[in-house]
């Protein structure tokens, strides 16, 4: 194999495929990066089995071939080389020569045959969505996925199409996040993608409006971004019927300024930090929400202006779950819907047309309620 | 105690004294911040015994007093409060009330009497030096201080005055850093300050030309910055007679562009990383330095243009020590002085009038030398 490529192009490609190379695999070959030529194209691939990423790089190819080399070392060498053309060649089959200006590296190859075959996916594109929209949908839901593995299906994010909507849903038993976008597509999709791989996918997605084509198979999802293809395995099993969890009617409704409320809750949570529950109490009154917390460290009382429609209420929460939601939301004004001190709180934007997201947080039941 | 203070002033003062509050002390009281009034002044103090910092804050004092409260909690509360006046008062002697707009905190006090007395230092100022110059002198030497405690005196930085020069010196048995500044002062100083506390001191020093007044006692050094006083203990014992270590005559001299050399050595060290010694070899030729390294990972050859005065030489180093020096230096052109493959390399700026620093690095003796 022999090719020439600019430092910038090669560095960007390595940066992309390294998202799939976790360095935590028990298979040493998965610390490698597969570099291969395909006619006039150079293709780099990284994989940790759950997630595989391949990307095409502009290069002048003089001799075809295919090698695997240590991804971390290769990445560091390319990053530190001068901003110029880089010549890469393998002559002996044992090592790869990297030449750039007066720098010359020979690094030992890994065994090409050990590198796993990527899942073959028939790209009958199922739907297409702008990169920035998908990136944002992931950001707005992924934080609610479960961290612990007791119910593996909850460590993923549900992708579903329903009634001309494309929905992403994550929940962990204490809170839920649902984001919907309109989609002109009749395919029925219902698949759960591991949050861990989705997190890497979202780092590769750009803020622009280029489309990403998405294909599903029974076990995999493929994101095709043109020069880059990302394949993630799906989680097995059925996702929770989340619709039955989200109440549709409420007895009171609070309109609040998101940032004011977030600041008050963050301050109140400083006092709640020495307990596991991060317990804060909300006293919802006419025009006013009073937030209190106390612990061995002392106590705190915060007040924030609100508009209340309905009856007054006292309710308690794990402050972390409210803070997560209020930080992810971006609009100025939000609506919190309640029914009782033991029913879920549902949080939405005041203007649902602007951003159709639904967040649900379970309250903490207090002994004296 | 009762006072009002702006959020900004209070936050800056907490930030300063927290440098002395490591959170690692076995005495819980040292997690506290001492807040006391002294006539019309508010004074905050933090200490971990080795290092104590006190700073004055502009405040309106309505009632004198003195309390200790948890530094981390107090700092987080003040940081999260709105940018406005903050009212602080203790009424019951058990807790402290913090009021700002609609936020009200009551935090439990720590026992004031447990807080250690700071060393009393008679401030017969010994000399004065601009903050930015001292900050830079620390930066240029501290990295060479020993990390391990086998010879405790080497974990400090020597402050000495000699022949109208003020010198900072650090060494760890493998390399040495010496920085000199002219000083119009006849006091004889010879004291070793722990690198750990000096590191915190340098974070407080500003880049401006305000003077810092320095006083020494047999056991302490005091840095007086006007509103802030920093007291560090000194290390006991005598520093190594570093002068006898630095050779004064050399048989060859290399003039090199610092950044070019740094980049080549950094790249070469990528191959050296899997060994403990970070071994790189320098082949110093007429007009050219060839840097090589090899390991299980492969091998590398770098070339950099130099001007050589003297005979050709082959010498090996731990690349880390050369990289540390070349990164700390700031000038474009540097001089490396050598005598043989087993004698120290001494690195200086080409223009010594610009920045009078001396770095010494010991070579690695190769079996085939």
C-alpha cells in the first residue's frame, strides 16, 4: 500500500473513527485502525464491535492495500507532524512507513486478518433527517437513559416513528425524556440504540443541515453521513410502553422562567448534597414557588415568581432530576404540570410549536404527606 | 457579626484563600474559612498549616465578630448567588445567615476556637519584587523540583540572593533549573520553599507590575501583596551546592530553533513512550541534529537544522526532561552546551540578557558508549 494525503484530512478522519475505538476491549486488534484502499478511495475504520465507524479520506493512491495499525500511536504521530503532505507506505508487510518533511516513522503493523468483519447492511435507506436536528434530539433525551445495567433496555434510547412523528425516548425509572419531530415517512420503526454508542454518534454529527440517511436492520442501525458511515448494534428486547406513564390531565399548571427556577434549585441543592436523595421541597403558592432544603450543613429557602393555574401544592423532588431537565431545555418560559404530591411532574416548553419535548420527573414521597 | 459585601468582592476573596484549603488535611477545621472583622475591615483566612492565606475584603461592617464556616459550601453558595449585595450575619452563635435578594441560607458554623493561630511574623520587609517577575521565575524553575519525597529538601525551590542577584533554583537529581534576576538589595537570603505551596502562591500572583514584599523568618516566608498575605513554612535542611554541579566549560555548542527542536523531540518521544526511560538518541552533526528512538512499537528518525561549534557527538536523553525545558523556555533561539556523552547538557537562551535562565539535563549512559 502506498498513498499521499494531507495532514488535515488524515487527522480529521482518524479523529472520527477513533470514536469507536474505546481502548477498553479485551481484543487487542480493536485498538487498531483499519486503513484500506478501495479503487481511488482511502477508507479508515475503527470498531469496538458494538459501534463501528468508517470514513473516506481524499488521498492520492499509488498502490492498493490494507493494514491495521495502533490507533492511538498513529493518531498522535499524525497530530504532531507538520501541516503538510504525508506519505504512507508498507513495503515489507511488517511495518508501515510514515514520511513527512524530515520526519520518518516506521511502525509495526497489527495482524490485518484479526480485524473483525463489519456487519453487512443493505442500504435501503429508510429515512433521512438533517444532522443538526438529530444531534439536538439526541442531546435532549440521552441524559435520561439509565446508567446502571439492571434493566439493560433502559440504557438505550428508543427511536420510533408514529403518526408522522419521529420520536426519541429515554427513561430510567425516575424520569423520562421524549422529543418529537414531524417526519414525512410511512415506515414503522421501533428500535433501541445504546446510549453509549449514540453519545459517540452525536459527537460526529455536525451542526449543519446536511441530511443523514438512517437504515435499520433487525440487529443494527446505520447512519450514513456521506463520507462517514456509523453502524451501531441495537439493544434486544422491548422498550417500556412509555405512553401509559405520561399523564394527560393535570390539576395544576405552573408557568415559570426557566433560568430563574434553575438557579434557585441549583442553590437549594447545595444544601441537599450530603444526602443520597438530593431532597428539595417545593411549596407552590399563588404567584410564588418557595424551594427549601435542609441537612446537617444548614438550611436554605429560595423564592421564585410563577404564574399558578390551579390549587396550591407541596411536593418534593430529587433536585438532580429537575436540574438535568432545566439545563437541557433552552426556551425562556416553561410549564410544569402537577396533579398531586405523589404524581409525576410533566415539564414542557410554554410554546410547544417551538420545541416539542416532554419531560417527566417522579416526585419523592415524604413521610408526612 | 454582621456585614454587607458585593458578591464579586466576596467571591474573589474566597477564591484566593481557598488556595490554602486543600481538603486533604486530617483536621476537619482546616476545611473551614475564617471570617473576621478588624475595625472597618473584613478578613478571610484559609490554612493547611504549611500554607496560610489571608485577604482583606471591602465590606460594610455593622457588627464585629469572627466565625469559621465550611469553605467549599460557602464558596459554592456565594458563586451561585445573583450578582448583588450579600448580607451575612450570625445571631445565635450556631449558624450564619446569608441573604441575597430572595435567597436565604443558614449554614452551621464550625468551632472558631479550633482554628489554628497563624505564625506571627514581624514584617521587617527584606525585599520587594514585581509580581509578574516573581510569578515568571517560579514558572521557569518549579517544574524541576523533585516529585518524590526520598530527599525532602529537593521537593522545594531555593530562594537565594548572591552578588546582587536574586536566584530561584530547583533540581531533582536528573535536571536542574536556575533563574536569576538583578536585585538592588544586600540582605543574604537562603531559604527553601516547598514547591507545593509555591505553586499555589504563583496562582495568586498577578501578571501586573505591582510589588510583592517578601519577609523571611527562620521557619517561614511571607509574601505581602497589599490586600493579601501568604505565609508558607520553609523546608528544613540545607540545599544542595548546585553551583558545583553546573559545568562552566564545554567542548561543543549547538545553536537551535527552540520550537523546531521541541517538535522533533516530542514526535520522537512518541516511540519512546512504552519504556520507562523515554530514551531518545541525539546524533549531533555539522548543521544537523538527527534524533532517533525505537521500541517494540517501531522506530523514528527526525532531523533538525542546527549550527554546531565543536566536534560531532552522540548522546542519549530521557526525552521528558528535554521537553519540559524546551516547553518552559520562550525565546526563539537557544544554545545547548555539551562536553561528552556522559556529561550534563546545559541549555540557555541565545541572548542571555533577555532571559537569564540556566537548565541542566543529565544524559542517559548507553551500554555501547
